[in-house]
């Protein structure tokens, strides 16, 4: 038991060290911004990983919750006069509520059908956001009032690096621990075999719903963070392409691996930045890298690399 | 096992960071930045802008640069993603240390980038269409394209001349279409216009006959306006002819201001009117028109270099670049603050979009006369003579 | 009233036919290999774009179309050989991500090889609209619907009445059993990819005179084709076609009778409701989970 505790603690400690030490390598605030984007995407991906990797479901519309969190902190202060931190919480509650309401019927579907249903959900949310321009500013988006906590205005790339890094640490801690709780074990059971899990007495429907809600809250918080950080939000953040990006991050990093989601986010966010030197060949190369990465590391970057290291260590 | 993996994260991330570092500023060059939507849903706008900037920066450098310094153009492609645009804006300021920027293809990406440039106090000449870019006026933000509000006003002006008051609208749900539609709705009452039908289509939709059928069947429709850009308006125009609606006057927006619209819409484009910059009818302008020289030269340069028809989007990039270059010459310095001051003092600048006269309260500098009302006849653009 | 209804009906069927062909492509590949190919839309794009550029280079239209179909088939085979085959045995999600990477790659190549402008093809038999009981129909619509019918029929004949077709059906039913009876499943899968690509390219050629084409039309089409395939029941070719037509009709009637802004929402809402009522899609096989 203590050994397991140590492993989780070590992972978290290493992550904390990475977050703390990385700034020493950054020559300008541009790098802080990119890193903050990585932490935000990683947070959303960890949530999706709980749903896809641990509980074995699939969601092609996850950016919808990201968008709800982002627009909650945009609309709340601007149109309703709610203080930003309260809007953040309301966004999370709304996402959880929507996930709960829609989750029950949707999660009865399986495999590709579940994928399409979640895709449909994502499309619907993105459409509503784009169309209701009186509230949301329409397809061009709307500005977001900066977050202020107890009088301290949170702004600037440096500040947001630490805030998003902190959020990521908390999110990682929860996800790592989840694996060891009865809930986490139930997730793993229903991932392995839904029928077997039911036979053993796991309330499959309830746990699927839990995973869905948890993932929605993660995405919502990540979305709110991005909106605050940018001072601006637009409907693309809730769109289909962003959902696909999130799924790609999770799978590329390693389905079921929390650290994998962070690595996947790091790769998928920084790669387009690094590929800009190739000008018009950027997309071509991005697609190629994704294909090659998935062929040679078919379980994802982290699981494949760790099993490679383990084999080396053993031999 | 997890620790090792996390260590890998550290290595991977730091390797990427080092890979992203750029060299220091070379002596005798000055960096100008640009974030354009060269790919993605707005590539119809972004690609001509990208090409124009490259062609003319090369030309400027070939003839000695600006005030003895060569221009280094740094272009990033945001793919139509406002979040990415924001990141590239930060990169331009922090990493590339540009002294000014001409870019921001779409209103979405422009609005996302404005805070970055305002905070860094670096001038930003935007190529986006919506009026909210310069209204309210922000110290460091300028723009070259006519606003969507101006487009509505020009169209309504023409409708009023022809004694039409009841109009139907069919707009794209993209940023450009939606914001122009909103402006038209706002401006309509002051021209005595009544909007009796209001339909929309997705920018990537392939068939708009359903929406047009509804407009056709609305009683009393005297004219139809289509705010949008890209392939949508071309399809709408074709559907319009298919449904036999061509007896109802049809107006496009300046979002289709390129010959490719006429090519795509084909015979259905006959008789369509739209407000556009003089660039499209350069060869039909009278000799004494002040814009004639500039637009003819630009069209010649662009078409011979790219083998593609000229478009006003590239023209806006041309205007932006040269307003900046002229300001740099006048300021005789590479200090962003001084350049900004000179941009604001731009007077009588003859561009492809019109004659630009900026002021501290007007960071666009164009008035309604910069827009010409055009009609498509015989597969080509024609100036509508005033009074017709 | 009637004219209006017919107008919506025909425009819905025309657009639906394209979705049907894309969905058919999805189904063919899924049946043979279990892969959901998100690069399916790119085949439609290739069909249109290659034809445009080939005929701009001076070739007569039919030849350009043929070249486009061959190019698409080649790309389909390459996709299978270099992206799907090496990842054999990987999980379904991994394969999906690979196809997503492939669609990004193909779009990137298209942007460079072609350009980022919009292009059109001339309608096969002219532009003059045909009057059908008050509805104005483009002649090209008939080509699209007719072409789709021909493809579906050809596919049916191929699957049911040729040996190779039966091998495809066998592979779809149970891959291991098919291999045990001597079917080379790898060849079958390559065939499925090639065939899917051809179907997609044909769809692109038929519909470009109406919808125009550009290097990135593939994404939205893949999305809608996938939705249509699910609506009809994944793995069922008849379902794919009906799902596609239905999706097109939902969009057209949604735009016409309800609201043009929310037509996509309406279509997806109906799909969700159908899936809640019939979790395997309209015609999907009832999957019996063996424990």
C-alpha cells in the first residue's frame, strides 16, 4: 500500500518540479504562454482520459464542456454582473448538470454510436453558442473580464503560468488518486468488461455517468482558465475540431495514463509552434508525425516508452 | 515507471523550448510581423494577403529597404483559430521583437490579438472587416478594409436610389456574415429599409435553395442582400438563378470582391451589384481618378506574380503595408511609439481601398466614397453610373 | 405549397446523396477492417480537385474524371498500406487517430499541390433548371441522384454476386473465419480502401458542379458522412445510403420549415433521438455481446 502511495506521490512531485524548474529555460513570456496553454489542454485532457482511458467510454464532443466553462466566465460578469470567480464555479456546475442530464440517455449507447451521440452534443452546444450572439457575441466571440481574487487581478503570462500549473497539479492529484478509490476500480472494471462488472454488482450506468460528469467538470475549469487567460473567447473553443484535438491528445499520450495526457498536450500544443518554420508544410508534417507516432507507439507515448524502458531495465 | 515518464516530459518540453529560440536581430534589418489565416476557413482572404505582403516586401528590399534598413517579414499562419493567433501575437512581440504588425485576417483573430499589441505598445494594422476593430478607437490599432457598416450603408444608399424599401437578407453564419448582418439590421431604419426576410446558411453549406425559397415566397420582397464571403455567396448566387429569382435585384457584399466569384457563380452573377474598392474596376476608371495608378500597378504586379485574379483582400494588405512603410519613413525611426504617431497622421494616402485620411478619432480613414457601387455585366465588374 | 415542398425535397435528396456516398465509403472500410476512416471526406475532395486541375491542364472532362478516380484509388491504397497495415492489431481508437492524422496530411498536401481557392466544374448537361411541378431543379441533381443509384447498385451486385464481393462480406462477418477459409484479408482490406476511395471520388466529381470544391471540403463531409452512417446503422450499406439521404432531407426541411440558423442542430437532434430509441441505428445489426 505504501509503495503505491509513493508512486503517486513521486509522479506528482516530479510534475511539480518540472513546473517549477521549466521557467528557468524560458527566454521570454511567449514561452510562458505556450506552457500555460499546455497546462490548460492537459487539464482538459486528464478529465477526458478519466472518461476514455479509465472508464473506457468515448466522447467526440468534449469541447462543448470546455466551451460552457469558457462562456460562463465571459457571459456571467459581462451580462449578468456576477463576479468572475463565481462565474467559474457556475460554469463548472452547469457543465456537470448538462453532463448529468444528457449523460444518462447518451451513455446507454456504445462504441461508435456513443461517439456520434457525443459529437452531436458538441455540435449542438457549439451551434447555440455561435447563434445566440446577443449573449455570446456570435462567431467573432466576446471579451472576457479578467479574474480578480480578493482584490488581486490575475493577469499576465507569468502569473497565468503558475495558476494553470497549480490547477494542473490539483487535477493530476485527483486523477491519480481516483484510480485507487472504489470509484476508480469500478471504472477499470467497466472498462475491462461491462458485462462482467454488472455481474459483480457494479452499477454500470451510475459509474459511467460519474466519469462523464467528472470529465465535464475538468473541461469546464480548463475552459474557464483559458478564457480568463486570453481575455477573449470565441466559439471555436467549443467546436468539433477542438474535441478531436482533445481526443488526439489523450490517445497520443496514452489512453489511461494521466502523465500521458500531459505529455500528449505538450506535444500537440508545442508541435504546431515548432513546425511554423516549415511554413506551408506545417499541416502535412503534423499529420505525418501523428500517423508515425501512432504506428510506432500504438498504446500512446507514455505507455510505449515506459514499457520500452522497463524491457531495457530488465535485460 | 511514472517518474521516468515524467522526466521524459521534462526533456521533451525543454528540447522543444530550445528548438523554438530564434537568433538575435540582425544588424540593418527591421522586423515586421504578420499573423494571417493562410489556411482554414478564411484562407480565401488570408492567402492573397500573405502573397501580397511577400511580393511587396521583396520589392521594397530590392530597392533599398526603408530608411536604409531591410525589412524582415515574419508571417505566422493562425489557420483561422483566434487562440493560435493570440499565441503568435505574443510570439511576434516577445520572441521576434517586431516593431509593427500588419495582419489579423478575421475579426475574431484581430480581437483576440488586440490586447497583446495594446499592452506591448506596438502598432497593429488590422485587415479585418468588422467595425468593432476601430470602434471604440484604441491607441495602437488601425485598419485598412472598409467596415461592414459602410458596406450596408452603401448598399442601402443604392437601394434607396432605386426606391426599394423591403429587403430580404440571407447571411453566412461565419464572423464576417454575421457581423455585417447585425450592422445592416442596425442601420436599416435610418435608410427607411424594412427587413422582411432574414435567413442564414453555414459557410460550408452546399445548397441554399431552401432558404432562398422562403425568401422568394415572402410577400413584398423587393431586393435581396447576401452578407458573406468565400464559396457561400457563389452558391447562393447560383441557387438564386436556379430558382428564377433574378428579376429581384440581388446585392452581394465586399466579401466576394475577387474575380473568382464571377468565375464560380458563372452566368448567374449577371446583374448582381456590390460595394467594392476601385481595385476591381481599375481598367474602367477614368484617367483622372486619383486611385487609377495605384490599383492598376498593384493588379499588374499581383496577377503576374501569382497567376491568380486580384482581390481586394490582398489590396487591403498592400494598403496596410504601405501605410506602415510611409509612416516609418516619415518617423525616420524604428521606435514603435513614433511609428504609431505617424500612422495616425496619415493623410491623403492613395491606396487600393480608397484615399486614407486618419485622425486620432478615426483609425480607418476611409469614408463612403471609398466604396464604389459595382454591377456585374458581361462577366466583368462595371461601375454603376451615379443616377442609375 | 407543393412546389415549396418539392424544392426542399429535391435539394435535400441531392445533398443527401453526397452524404450517402461518403457514408457508404465509411461502411465499406469499416466492414472490411473495423476501422472508422476519418480521411473519407478527403477522397471526395480529391475527386473534385484533381478533376478541376486535370481539366485545367487541358484534358477533356471524362478523362480528367477518370484520372481523379485513379488518383483517389491510389491514395486509398497508399493509406491502407502505409498507415493502416503497419498498425494492425492496434486498438480501434489508435486507428481512428491514425486516420485523423491521415486526413490532416492529405489536406496539407492538397493545399500545396493544388491551391486554397474555390473551384467549380461545369455541369454535365448544362445549367438550365428543370421545372418539376413548380420546383426548379438543376440538371446536375439528376446526375447526382442517378450516379448514386448506379454506385449503390454496382456495389450491391459486386457484394452479392461476385466471388470477391462475397469474400468482402465474409471478412466483414468474421475476420478470423474468413482467413481460415483461405481469404487473404489483407488484400480484401486494401480492396475496401481502394473501393471506398473510388466511391468518394465519384461523389466529388458528381457534386462539384453544384457545391464547388476546395482543399478543405473534406472535414465537414467526413463528419456528416459518419453521422449518416451511424444513423443508418454502422456496417449496413443500405443503412448508410438511407442514413445519408435522411440527413440531407432533415437539413433541407429543417432549413425550410423550422429555422435556417438551427438546421444543423435539428438534424443532429433527430439523430440523437433516433439513437436513443434504436441504439444500433436504423438498420444496424443487433450486436450480441458474447461474454
